[in-house]
C-alpha cells in the first residue's frame, strides 16, 4: 500500500544516491506525456529503473552517465512517498515516487485493489517535474555497468525475470515454429510475429511487432538492441520495443543439441484468383506511434494529430491491413491481410512501397493467380503471384492498374523502421 507523503530527513540515506546508466532518448507516452528512463546504481550490484517525466533534465542525466559521476536524486522540499507494486503472483517491486501529487492515485488503487498500468518496461523510481539530480562526493562503491548493459547470451536472458531491459543480444533466427497474430492494442489491431531464436548457449522466442517484422530473414543472424524480457509459461522470452534496432551479423551458431521443430505444418496454401479485396493504408507518427486519420500524400509535411509535432511527410510509417477473397477449386476463401505480407508483396511486385491502397487492390484483382500461405486463424503469412502470372503479364497488369506518373507520385519508400 502507498505510504503517506512524507518529508525526508536531511541524512543522506534518505535520498537515492548512485551512478546513472544509459539514459534513453525522450519518448512520448500514449497520453502524450514526454519522458525518458534510465538506470541508477545504488550499490555494487544494486540497480533501479528510473522514469523521469521532465525531458529538460535529460542532459544532466546524460552528462552524469558519461562522466560516471555519482549523483543524488531529490525532489523540491524533499517530499516523496513509497509503495510496493505486485507484478506477478509472487513478484513485488518497491517504488520510490518523487511526486507527492500522485499519492492519491496510488492510495485509491491500493484501497480498491484495482490493477494499474505503469511504464511497460517497469520502473522502481518515478521522478516528476519537481525532481532534481545533484552531483555528490565519491561513494562507497564504484561505477559498474548493469549486467544487461553489454551483449547478453541467450542463456543469460533465460536466467532473467520479466520486464528486464536488454541492451544487446546476438541471435540466429530459426526456421519453423513461426506464429503470426493480430492483437488489439488501444482499440486497433496490431500485427506481431513470434520467431524462434538461438545462439550456442540456448533457444528462446522473439516477438517482433508490425514494421519490425520486415527487418528479419529466417536463418540469418542479428545483433538486436533495446529489447525487453517477458514470461511465456516457464520460459523467459524477448520482445521488441519502439526503440529496437537490428544489424545483420555473421552466423552466431546454434546449440550442440537443437530440438527439431515442425516447419510451419499448420500453414495452408491457397492458389486461385482474387474475387474481392479491401486494403487500407494508415500513416503512423514515428514519435508517438499515433495513427493519422487525416493525411495527405500531396503535402510535404503533416502535423501529428496526437503529439502535434509538425514533421516531414516521408517520416511517417505506413502500415497496411485488409481482407482478400480468393476463389480456389470453386470455393471462396476469405483471409486477413497483414502489413508484413502486403509490404513484401509491394516490394517484390510493385517496385517499392505504395501508399495508394487502391493501386494495390487493382493489382491483386487483375492478376490471373495469387498464392497465399494462411495459418489456422486465416491470417495471411505470405502473398505472392501464382506461377501462371509471368513477367510479361505482370508488366502488362502494371499498366492496367494505372502505374502512371500520376500514381507513382503517391509512392515513397520507407524511412528507418524506428518508432
């Protein structure tokens, strides 16, 4: 339960004192609140995750981290409260909140036993705009990077609990066992895909979201930065975050004993002609991830409808979704089109990424045959032209769907896949 808001004594032990590690870039929450996070080391091997709702203080945190200078976190008038947060059946975290104005919210949640949603990566210390960071004298322990600050092995990841930030991990994407899903997030269906990944020390799973799915290829190895851990049954797994980045590297290898896995046995192939299709293309802000209801491809800039930042039009991400009906052997098969399947189709057969969804619809409805790989939930895993559609026919159909200069003006390439 949240403790009463209280004034700390002047003794140093009443403040959080330690070294700052890895301040993140400034982020925007779903409620349009700007913040950043960091890690504070308060002992030789004791670390706490800090969330700071005061972006102007980021420079002070960054300078302290670069200089490895010990600091003290305080709040004006030194007022704070603490609470205990239960994040699992037997998993608890102590929170220190430098922001007495938030005490009532915590107290009401504790009395009503109401679940609360805090930072998705979890935190131990929450700092408001009134919090300060001050340089202090040398401490009784030395600066030491958190265990997750360097590149971790899969075995090290498996030993962690949930909601742990992983700075970097090097893994190989294994074929087989891929699961694709559409899940509701804030009332919008989002695509995720789960891959099996490994290194010589072990095997786990990696969840990639939306456009990040397009960054990986099966049997390739990557250094993946800024991911977090989750619990899936008894296993610790990895999931991407808006700041996740991937760089392809040389093969990292596999464990000596790699359990065989079914090679997508639940996938069904559907070949036939498209009888009906509906595709939507939505632009999303790379800063706050909000979907844009009104977006003109003819304009060079656009003001985000959530964070209100005026940005270049090409900086917005385009995400596709839709439904397709394919007639095969006299029967209609209806399936859900995902962003990854449509993006790959456009890249392979339309020479780039088309934001004109009607051009993609016309392309699909005009070809003689398409080939779908569909999972048990009727979600399209891959979409290609059928063998009956040759290169000459594809070129002709390209002109039929209106790939003229005017339509091409509505096309542009993806920027970086960062959120």
